[in-house]
């Protein structure tokens, strides 16, 4: 019944009035700083067309079929749409559907950019549970570049190299992020790798400025940090491994105090708490649940296990492995993170 009334009311002149009314309202509310065509750019637009072996952005070609470009994904002819209403873009000639055009063109463009510039601003490197970086974000320059070549069991999109030792892999993602299996392979071979999300950069640009410009895309790929992350960093793992080896295992002691069970770790090097009285007066300790559990220098809590059914399950804490007695590995400003 409700539906019938609804369709009846929203027909003919009533509907037209409602439409103009809401669109007027919407237009008035839109901020005037954004250019007129900004809201109409869609994720189906193709930012780059292929001419021969060159990827061209829409600014570099004449309007219409004269652009002489094909779709990087399916090879169909493209037209450059450079009208007044929408942001300039490529579209398939006689508009057939092509699902991968955007992803493929971004992927190809990103590879072309890194092949040409051979440098990248790498994000900061953080050690396990640390909030201060051990390596700051830095610009890394390389001498050679290889695309899509085997490196043991992985085939990275881009390999940046200087000499035999300095090597960085760059993965361009446009649809799904790299899984844990890939990270495990990188770890096994000790290959440092950065993941760059090209599609996220594209989306961000359209959201922020309402149009896509090839030069800004290149800038965001090389200089930007927002859509980059370390998949694996070899130096970070080496430092963590060294810290792990030098870490101390401090036994935890059960304490029943004022009706509550708790665990304390005597001799906390970070001096979390201090005995105020008794024969241990003046000595330092830590409260396992309140201090060690959230401590940035704690590697692991060792539990006593018991066999329950078929498997060993943790029962209660035995010790805390921490590196509180070691100095914090400082950020080595001049050193490269790869
Ligand atoms: Zn296509």
C-alpha cells in the first residue's frame, strides 16, 4: 500500500518539482572552490592511453580519436574526451565495458615512472612495539632498475639496485594488497620491499582536487608517504634479531596481596615501581599486567603450559623477556634503511 502511494505522489509535475527543488538545494550547498566538472569524474575514467610503447596522459594528446591511443588493458581504440563539463579523460571508442583499464594503466604508469626516476622516498622504519622510528623517512637513489624479473621465488614489479648490496623491491598494488605468503618469501630471502598503493593515490587525488594530473600522480608515487608501507625491511629484522638475542628473561613471581592475585617482575631495569618498605626496600620491580604487558621494550611473556585435551595451553606467566636494560637503538640519520 505504502509503495503505491509513494509512486503516485512522485510522478509527473510533483516529481519534476521535487527534482528541481533538491538539485537547487544541492547546488547551493556545494563549495564554490571546487571546479564545476569535479563532481563528475568517475573511477571508470581511464587516466592514460597507450600509443606505441608510450603511456600518454590526456593533457598530451589532441581531442577525440585524433589522440591515436589504445586501451592499455584490452587494446581497443580510445577517444580523448576534453569537454567543458567533465574532467578530461580517455574513454573507449563506442564505449564498451572494460573492467581493468584503470588498474592496468595506473600499474603501467607507476612502473614507467620508477624506471625513469630511479628514486623513492621510503617510509620510516619502526622496530617491534616502538613509536619512535629507527630510520626516518628518507629519499633513496639507485643506479639501476629492473622490471618484472625473477629474484629467487619472487617476481617483484620493480627492482631498484645500487652495487651488489643495496637493493629495494617496489610492489605496485592496484586491486589487492600483498598477502602474508609474499611477505614470508621476502623474509626468507632477506629482500627489503615497499608496497605502493597506486589506486589509493588516484582515489585520493580525485577526492582532494577533483581532477587527475599525471605530474601530481608521479609526485605522489615518488615523494608521497601516505599510501606506502614496508612489506619487509631487512635492516629492521637484523636489529630486532640482535635485540632479541641480547634480551633478558626475568622471572615473574606470583603475589597474593589484599585478596588479589598478581604477578611481579623483580629488578625492572626501567624502574617502573619501587619497594617502599620491607627487606627489599629501595629495589625496583614491575607489575606484569600493569607495566610489562604494555611496555615497549617487552618481547614476550613466557607462560607455563599444561596439556589440555590434545594441545599445550598457556596457564600462568613464568617470565618476561625484555630488552629494557639495553640502550634504545638510535635513528641513524645518515644511514640508508636498505
Ligand atoms: Zn579496455
